[in-house]
C-alpha cells in the first residue's frame, strides 16, 4: 500500500496525470460504481462520480483529488488506473497485498488535421450556452462543460438527420422530462436560428417546479418567446394543437412508455427517446428454455433493458413508425445512451401486422406484460 501511496503522490506532484479511473468498490452495496477524473487545461480536475442511477460531475482542485485518492480510492476500491504522460499505472488492491502494473500507454491514433464542424462552434456567439453556464461571457466553452458541449452538438446532428431535407415553416415540439433543459434550449436554437422556422412552439415538461421556474426565467431573459416550461406529469399533459415532434431523454422506467403513448395519440410525426432505468419487466421475466440468460443479476438487468427497448421498438413499428436504434453518446460518458429515433412512414399494413405479431410473441415468450401492452 505504501508503494501505491508514494506513486500517487509522485504523479500528482509532477502534474503529469491526464486521467484516473477508480473502479470495483470493495463494498457491493456502495452506490458509487466508479469515479472518473480528468485534468482540465487550467490544471483543475473534472471529478465524476458514477452512481447506480445517475452521475455527479464537479470541478475540483489538485489537493481534493489527492485526498480522494489516498483516503478513498486506495482504501475502498479494488482498482485504480492512472494515465500519466506516456505511461499507464494500474493499481490492484487485494485483501493481503497491493500490486502495481506500469506500462507504456498505447500511442494515440493519428487523426486528420481536419477540424470537426459543430452546429455551435466553440467561440461563436451563443447566448443560451452562456445563460446555462456552458460558455463564459466571451463565448468560450468552460473546460468542465466540454463533454456537455459535445453532447449538445451531437444531439443537434441527430435532429438534423430528421429535418435537414424538410421545410419547417411551422413546428410544435414537446420535451418531456426536460430537467435543466440544456438540450431543450439547443433544440430551440436549431429551429429558430439554423432552420429559420417561422412558426415555432416548444414546451418543456418536468416534475421539479424550481427547475421549471429557473428555465422560464432564462427563456424570458433571452427573449425566447416561443419557448416555455411547465410543471406536470406526462399522462396529465394536454395540448390543443397538433404535436409534431416529441423528445424524451432519460425518463425513468415507464415514463418513456407514457411519452410513447402521448406521441401516438397526438399523431406526432417524429420522436426521439433515450430510455432510462428499465425496471418494469425485471421481476416478470421468465423463460425456462433460456433461463441461463437471466440467472446472473447483472445479465438479468442488461437483458431486461434490451427486452424492454425491443418491445418498445416493435410497438412503435406496429403503429406505423420507422425506428432507428443508435448510440446517443459514447459509452464512456454514460451506459444509458441507447436512442430510439422514430418517424412516421406511409402505412404498410403488412409490416404493421408483422411488428404487432412480433411484439405479442416476444411478450409471451418471456412471460411479460408491458405498460404499453393493453393498447396493441
């Protein structure tokens, strides 16, 4: 253990650490799955706690990180991986001894000098990114928000794939579970300032009243008159006019299903869902012929997620939607990154019937009844 402590102190003092991954908690009930630390340009560190149900990201000093490594990581976790300069150091902490494996880090792939073009460039005037704290007043992306900045641009790319060949003279959008609304503001920016949509209406819906009030204040200050935020549940949300596009990101468990039902009932043309915490079917799943797939708790959780989202896809196909399943952002940022991107296509009764039959067969094979089941 003393060797590991000395190595950590030496690397921190030399200011050569690029990234640290702390994983495998010794206590299985520990809510923190792993800790990811990355050095910023200003010598501070982005400190990310990855919990079972969410992530927490803060900006911390060198002293804070050193204390976390010495007083937490080396005592409460089994593995620490440190990348420093051209070297990697893996610390394996056992019950009786500690092993350090040091090796030369893999050389980074040679990349093209061509700079990736974003919908919103770092340094370009973008008042909403300043207002929500991603950029400073000089329109430079803050170092600890660069991942969020890339996520926003990635999301706009995925929306542009749906709308780049479409003339949007008028569009009505609803974003369920909008939270702090980083992406809701980005969607407004895309349709208002990039697509130049003449008639635009966007509503963000969330259960936290303080968040709703904060987002409405930002929208008012920015004079985003066609953007509003309301408090409420998905199943209680009512609209008088047609909804064209529905967004639901990281809505827990059956909240995604409520958004799907809302979209179909309101005949939305396009939808984007990024599901989260699929628990509904976990205790229901039963299949004697394939029980080995779900005997392990970890495999059961993962298979539950796959089964749930597969059923959702078949349900949407059975209602005349084309469904594309894709990664929202890199797995290194979050495991909850599967996106269902949907758009209404011309009715093909044969395909609709096949999808409905597949939904029913899959439900029967795994002995599950989904929230959506009663309406197919």
